[in-house]
């Protein structure tokens, strides 16, 4: 059926996007977290810059803080500074401002420093005023993009089963699952709270069988492609170590059936090989639906990257097939003596994903004020 092609396409999209995200994140890391500078820096320039930084440290240790600020401006105008050198200049500039009681200026430098390196942890080698001011701040991601792929296990819920020739008291057996690829855009107004919108594409496969007689089994196989648009709110539990962070989320999603097709046939003991034809039936579905959803996540944070595992549930508020069109499919009704079941779906989803944090905000700890 066409569903196998759709699944292959989803897998190809998933792999391609993972490669793109990895490339993008590597570029972000290269631009923001690694030393920067020109590879053509001459030895003379390097010696000059090294000498200036030695003087900067000497002036600071001699308590000549106004001279530190003046030399800091001179260093700022030097070409080919690496990121580490720029950050080192900010350390002494901040410390000098703080010791001269320019508290606003010192705090502004701290925010600038963490904007350029949101993961920096002060060390004992740093100037003490710099350590004290920087320890009053923390950073959190403001905007993130993420991508996930996973598997759906689907259970029909609240069925209505109509029989035509299934005169024996038998109930159908369902096997329904799906594959999904999802893209997310996240905004985090608070450290423990975030809002996401995450459009996704889901490929469902339904296999329904019922024993009509002792020797005859009716098969109804359906495949569909559904676009979903979830809106999620997520609460995260941060502790002292923020590497492994659990979270819970809840929300709602809109669902649109993009395409659906089926195969229907009766198999008997004597007839093994049956010609199967796929027939489109998109128009008899409730094309627009919506679901309530919720779940849990485990997030592993590594600098600008977050890897996560997701266990979620969703239940549709409308039935999958349109009750008003239950007699519209004449092929099923006259050729296969079948009226589509009416049900909502309850699904359990397992997903794995990767998130890239693209912008950070510096915030004061514990209402920090100078």
C-alpha cells in the first residue's frame, strides 16, 4: 500500500532533519562557545596582545583600577582578539568597575559576559569581584528549536460496530499504530515553564479483522497521513545539577487528515491469493479533529543541546470516521458488506528528540541586587 512509501518518506525526512540540526548546532557552538579570531593573526600582533594582557593584570594587582579601564578600552580596539581574550578583558573590566563602586556598570558587564558564554562557571583564578558578581546571575534558554521522531500505539475508543452479514457474535480485532516526525518551536518565559508549538506529520496503519464464518475472515486495512498542530505547556523540575531534568507537559492539538486509503477483502480457507486494490476514502473521515494530550519527558542537557525521551498520551474529541457519511462508501457497503466502525482513538506515543537552544537570557539569582 502507499503507506509503506509514506513511512519511508517520514524516515528520510527524520534522518535529513537530524543531520541539518546537527550541522546547525555545530555552527552555533562554533560561533558562540569556541574561541574566535582570525587564523591570519601575525606573531607581532600576538606578542602585542599578550603584552597588553600582562599589563592589564599588573595594573589590576597594583590597585590601579582607572588605568585598568583605560587599558581595557585600548585592548578592545585591537584586531584579531579571540573569544577567550575578549572574555578575559571583560573579567578585569568588571572587577575594576566593582571596586570603583560602579555597580551598574559591573552588572552590565556581567550580563554581557554571560550572553557571550552562558555556561561559564567562575574559577579561583578569576578576580574575586568578578566571581562575586557573576555568582549572582544565572542563564536560561529563551528560544529553542527541536525535532523528534517516534512511534504511536493506537486503541479504538467508544466503538460503534454495525453488522450486515456478521451474524455470529464476534467482535473485530484491531491493530493500529503510527510513525511520526515532529518539529518544535519553544519559548521559555520562566526557567521552569515553557510554551511550545510543534507541527508534526503522522502516518497511521490500521488492520481490522473479523471472523465472519468458521472458514471466512474479513480484512479491512487502512493507511492515512495526518497533520497535527499541538500547543504544549511544559513544567520542568530543576535541581542543583541541571544535566538530567524531568518534566511534565499538557496541551491540545488540532488534527487534519491529509490522505486516507484502504483495502477490503474476505479471505477463506480455500482461497489464499486475493487481488487487493487500494481505494481512497479521505472524504468519509472527520477531516478536522482535535485532541487533549499530556505526558512526561526526561531531558539530558549538554551546553546548547538537549536530548530527550518522551512518553505521551492523546485522546481525540471527535470520531475518526464521519458518522454522517457511514453509508456513503458503496464499495464497502455492497461489495464487502461492511459499514465503517465509529470510534475515537486513544494513543500512546514514545518519541526521542534533540533540541537546540538558540538564545539565552541572563537573570539575577534570588532577587540579586548589588
